[in-house]
C-alpha cells in the first residue's frame, strides 16, 4: 500500500518569517486521518526567512530530527549545546524529560528543512542533542542511515525509538531499493526531484505513506534527494 500525499494537499501555515507544510496534524492544522504513521508523528516542511527562526520553547518525550535541505540552522538549548547544521547534514534532539531550545536561521538566505518527530519507545530519560555531517556523495545511489535506534547503526545519530531515518541522492535514470520488514511503516518524501516509488509518481516535496510492501523500489526521473523514515 502506497498513499501519495501531494505537497499541494498538505496542511499549510504562513507568517512573515515561516512558510510551512504539514504532512501530519500539527499546531492549528488538524486532520484526524493524518495523526501519524507508525511511530512517526510529525513531518514538517519548513522555509525559514533569513535572520529569523523559532525562539526558545520546550519539548518532552519526543525524538526530533532536523534534515537541512538548503541554508543552515543554528541550535541552542538549555543544556548549553550549540551548533550550526548546514544543508545535507542532520541534527537530533532527544527531548527526554524536558529541554528548551531555539532554532534560528542566522544566514543571509532562506533555510529549508524537514522537521521530523518520532515518538520514543519510553518516556523520560535525560535530554540530549547531537549533529553530524553526512556529505551527499556518501548517499549517492542508495539509502544511508542518518539517525537510528536500532543496534548496529553505530555511524548514525542515535534516537530512542524503534525507527531509523535514511537519506539518498539519485541521478536521473538510476534507481535504488529498500527492504521493508513485515509490520513496519515507511514514510518517504522527495526533498527535490521527481521519482517513481513502486510505480507511484512523486514530485518534489510530495510524501508517500507506505506499508505492506516488502520492497520499496525508487526510480529517479530527475536528479533527486530523498528522506525515508522506517518505524514500527
């Protein structure tokens, strides 16, 4: 089962500094049919204007993954962590028992990113933050694990959930595959480019909710950049 979710049909929010699309119910946009997909709870497609961003605010009991697509985002939190994550790289914040943070675009250009929230396996625990460079050349031609709660994914950023976040870049005319275990949920979005997923066409910034598909075959019709979440 593959359900295409066109970018034009996603939830929307816009003000003077943020242009956001919501794949799942978020803030004031509510769709009872889109409350999550497996352990995946939030997938926001954000455009943040230069010299603006999200002021300090709190979270608890959520794994928050930020995949930067263009520009950069600067993080600061109540633990004293700070860092700048640039396009193609990933940061993970495990909110745990509670943390306050700010995410600011201090650049001279618009920053675009995917903000992904995954429900943790258990509540509480010490909060944490980390970031890692994942050069896109390392993902050329196939999926690479960027964040994971599964044993053996030692090169990925750690999350406290039975889930993983993967990225891939494909040249036009090439393809890759991902094996999806029985009972798992996958959600895939094209950060850019047009692709075909098991025969279903996705344009840039569309999403696809996937389950009961043993193999996910992705063929790039244009140069493409993909993000995939695999969760219980």
